[in-house]
């Protein structure tokens, strides 16, 4: 596996309620490539990732106490990548999201 370089960022996802939560603050000149994540919802609803400007995923529906665990992507082929100098956020409807993700700051 070829590394895309950059710093590895481990993030806890622990929303207090449905809405938008910034997971990683913007870093000028860098963007975030998500390598894997696990999300469990407290109630039936949806979640999606964004960089504050663009949606990086579509809405992902989840049942109450259900969740998604993405496979570990190769660094050169991440699951999704945000825009340069933009944060990484999760937006939920219906319930709060809990879990973790692993990203590369590139």
C-alpha cells in the first residue's frame, strides 16, 4: 500500500443531539481524507458527512441503535475527501451519532 502522506487524525463522534457537529476543524492548506468510520445512531434517522460547503456522502439511513462500520480503505483510495481548508462535519436527523473515524490530513 502506498501512503498518501500526512498526519493521521483519530476522531471520536459523540453528538449530544441531532444536528450538525464539526468533527475536525479546518486546517489552512490541508484537507481530510477519511479512511474508515463507525457510526451508531441513538434513534432512527440519517447521517451524512460534509466539509461545511459540499456534501461528501449522501444521507445514510440508520435504525434505532443501528449503525454502519465502513471497511478500512487504502490510504491512496480513501472513502471520501473534503475540500482544501475546510472542516469535516457530520449532520444527523432523528437521533445523535456516536462512534469514531480515522482520517488523513493531506
